[in-house]
C-alpha cells in the first residue's frame, strides 16, 4: 500500500483516524525533534515509553477547554487551560 504524504491541514481535513492524530501529536512530534529517548512501545526496563499514550506511561498533559484548536492562534493570551497533569498527577 502506498500512502502519500498529507498536505497541511487539520485532523478533519486530513481524514486522520483518532489513533493517527494522537500519534502525530505525541510520538510523531518526538520523532520530528529527533528525540530518541521518546518512542512507542516499551522502554528498556519494560515500562511504557515516553511519548506513548497508554496506561502506565509517564504523562505531562495540558488539557485545553476550547471547542476548536484554531482558538490557539486567534485567541492568544486567553485562558483556555482546563486541567494540567505532571507525571500523571493533576496539579
């Protein structure tokens, strides 16, 4: 199967499946930054790797309260934080 490189656009325009969108935002970003300490699957110790969005993986998350990601560009400085988690714990 041949898969063409997608053109820029949002998740809906690109027809990404949820797992593809999550991978792009997690391990895909790490790969783009050449972060070899981040990946999918398990690390050398058998724990979920950084960058994996799976149960048991280390997690720092910033969850926004917005209906549309475009708000990030058009509403700079507006408070949109809903929850923040560091090492899996809400702060």
